[in-house]
C-alpha cells in the first residue's frame, strides 16, 4: 500500500469493541500507512492510536459536521491521499457516522476498501446463535410512542430483530418490550462484549428487569426472536400464541380456534378465558 499519494482510497477500518487484542494486523498496517485518519472523537481515537504507536493527522467527523467534513475528505482523496475512517468502537457506519462520506466516495468513483473486524452486532448474533436471518434496527427511537410503534411493527416480521441500547435507556426499552411482546418473551442479552463483565444469555424479559433492579450497566445488544405462529407448539406457549394471533387483528373467537389446533392438549375453555384476558389487557 502506498503511503500518502497516488493511491486515492478510502479505508473503512474496524477497531475493537472492548478487548484491544481484537484489532487486526491489517487494520494496524492500514492505519500506519494512510495519510489521514478520520474519526468521531479525536481524543478517543488518539488513545487507541497511541497504544498502537501510530501518529497521524486526525480529522474529526461526527453527526454535527458530517457534510462539510465529508466534502473536505473527498477533496483530499481526489488530491491523491489515502484516508482511513474509524469509529469510536467496532465497525464504522454500524450505528455510527460516515454514511455521507461513503455515499460521496461512491459518487466520485473513489475506491472504498473495508478492513473488517469487530462489531457488537456480529458478536451478539453469532454468540446467541441467531445468525441465519436477522433484521438490524440499531438504536430504537427515544420517544416512547415511536419506540413502541417500531417494536409493534417488528412482530409482523418473523425472524430475529437486533437492537443496540445504551444502559440509561435499558429500563424503558425493556418495559416497552414487555408491553408489546409480553413479560414471558425470551430475549437474547449480549452485554459488555469482549470485556471483563461480558454477559451473553437468553432470559425472559420480565426476569431480567427484576434481576437488574434498575441497575443496568455497560453496553447492550438485545436480540428479539419474533416467532411464526407455526413455532408455538407447546402448551405453555398458549399465552404467547394467543397474543400473537390477537395482535394480528384476529377476533378472540378466531384466535382460540386457531390456537386450539396447535395446542392439542389445551382446553378450549381455558384458551378462551386467556384470550379474553389478553384482549382486555392489550388490545381494547
Ligand atoms: N460501530 C459499533 C459496532 O460495530 O458495533 C457500534 C457503535 S454504536 C454507537 C454503540 C452501541 O453498540 C452501544 O450502545 C451498544 O449498543 C453496542 N456496543 C458497542 N460495543 C459493545 C460491547 N462491547 N458490548 C455490547 N454492545 C456494544
């Protein structure tokens, strides 16, 4: 790779999400060889570069200066400089700034070269075992109404839904999940990945809220497996199945009819009682 001129390229370089050893050889080589490093927070990335013994001019790019900074960076690349984009942690653009820069690079026929590495998203879905089909939402909206609207719309898509969450918003988000999917809904927790207090497990959402007693620490990825009706095959899932059916605008009567086909051991009268309760609690 050429150091400064004649290799006008934009490198998208992944950095660790906690454990420093997760930087790749190729990432280090690239950061050593480019002319400039674009980062969100120069102080934060400065520390990483210091540990790697790399001294480069840094260019700051964040949500408040994204258009201007991106135009300047494109200009520099057109002049012949190679530039690397890093974010505060993990893979740039995965819930991080950089979209405008990449759009401009493609529009200007600039070579965009990924240097892959850590991301909380891929760590979470692989370690929780839900990687075959998933939808990534990034951070949920902060406003309760919008957040719950998005969560509700997730129940229309069967498969795994992945969200990022900051500790101070965890309680509200988990309460919204209870409201939309019920307290028995099983969620995947991937917290503090690659760090000392790493926590990766499946748990009922209500149990997790109880366990943490409003004391949510660290960074979170939450995995929400939205099931197909055919997947509700056990008696104990009657509640979840009825809820899913009622949510799809089925009447109480129709929901019980469908549910009783799947739950051959359940008494229809019990299902009916349960459906009425769910209907009055959530859908009236
Ligand atoms: N670009 C990053 C990536 O590739 O994962 C994500 C950046 S986004 C601004 C920060 C969010 O990612 C955090 O709020 C958290 O949801 C998630 N995250 C980042 N590091 C994490 C970690 N070590 N463990 C769990 N989640 C993490």
